[in-house]
């Protein structure tokens, strides 16, 4: 399985490594991890599950119908596999869940 996005811990570790490399190069790090942790930033950086096409009430959600995109305005991408096999309770439009 491919990783869909970085976890908070992965992002912190990634930032530390970038800081270390920049330190060796004599560069200053401008961004702070606290900027990334704001609720608005979390929505922007994380992915959500969206539909590739419209589906009708009662239709089952399949892996072929799902895509993960930014921003996270829907169901979090970590729930991707939980959606597969679920039945739509209402008609749903493309890029909506």
C-alpha cells in the first residue's frame, strides 16, 4: 500500500532532517512546525476521499470510484479502505462524500 500523506510525526521528522541539511549548508530555516499544526493548515495538507463520478442511492462504493485529494474537506483519507463496500444512502455527486 502506498502512503497517502505524512502523519504529524513523519512531518516533524522530515522537518528536522531538512533543518539539519540546511544547517550544514549554512542556510536558515524559515518555516516553523507550529504553522503547520493549525486547524486550517491541517485541512490544506491532508487528503480526503472524493468520488471520481456521480453515484446513485444504494450503489456500492468501490476502489475504482474513489480518489484522494487535497484539501481535506470530506472524509479523511485514512478512512479510504473503510469506505469500500459501503452503500450510498443518498445520491452523491462527483468529488463529494
